[in-house]
C-alpha cells in the first residue's frame, strides 16, 4: 500500500474526529482541537483504579506519519469492552488502546461509532459522566 498523502490523512482524521466529536457533551470537553489533533476528556473528578483523578481521558484522533491514531481509553476501565469491537476494527488495534486507521471506509467508521457508544456507556456506568 502506498504511503498516505497529507490530504488523505486529514480526510481520515476528519472522519474519525466526526465520530469522536459526537461525545463532546456534558462534562466531556475537547482539550485539544487543532488540525490533525483532537482529544476529549471527561472534566469531572473521578475515582478509578484506587485513586482520584481530576479528569479522565476519553478518546482522541491524531494524524501520525502514515496513519490516524484513534485512541480509546475506555478499554482501561473494562477489558471486556473489546468484545464489542468488530473484527475489522480489531485488525487496526496496535497495543491496548490505539487503533491505526488508514481509510475512511464507512463500515470502519460505523465500527468506531459502536466502540465509542459502548465506551460512553461504560463511563456512564462507572459514574464518570
């Protein structure tokens, strides 16, 4: 596969950002919203993993050199959330919470949307939003 151009990466970023940005509501706010970088944090103090945090990272999209990173933090609050990931989305998973997205494929965007919905539900269940 040929290296993605900056224009292609920005188009992928815009598609992923659109899905992530749907959760910018209530206590979830964008801390970074610039060309090629967008991240959402739950700006509500939470207790997690045995300690208190002033805020909790939710998700982000970031242009990298040859992919767009979709970072999805709900996996840290519940490993089983991966069960809702479509196999095509799981193929993009590198590490525990970073997906390397290299296409604007509508089906893949639907899978990202499904993951975000499950992640938001998990944060809600945890009392974090």
